[in-house]
C-alpha cells in the first residue's frame, strides 16, 4: 500500500523523501535494534519504513538512497540515528 509522504507524529510534521510501500499500522511506535550492538530505540512506523529502505538500499549498493535516508534520519531523528545507524 502506497502512502503519502507527510506524516504527523507527536504534533510535528515530517516529510519523507521516499514513496513508501509498507503495511505497518499507522500511529504505532516500534522498537528497532542496532544490527551490530543490539542497542534498542523506538521509532514511529514511518521512520521504521525509512530505516528498512536504508538497510535494503545498502544491501543493493544503492548508496544515493542510503545517503538520502541517512541525511533524513540525522535531521529528523538524531538521537535514534546515533543508536541504530551511526
């Protein structure tokens, strides 16, 4: 299911730079763990979709998409970025 690119979470609006195709329940907060350390953090459903896109793009060696996703995370979720992506 395609979604629009703008989401509201905790009274803040986020614009996602990708067309997301996912089936997560809107409004949920999901725990994600660092792939290497296991350190957890919580993210809204749309940020998890961006995280999944980053890791998928990384495995496909699509580094333009990886960079765009990392930049989005650093800007919008800097604390979580430091836990799961830095």
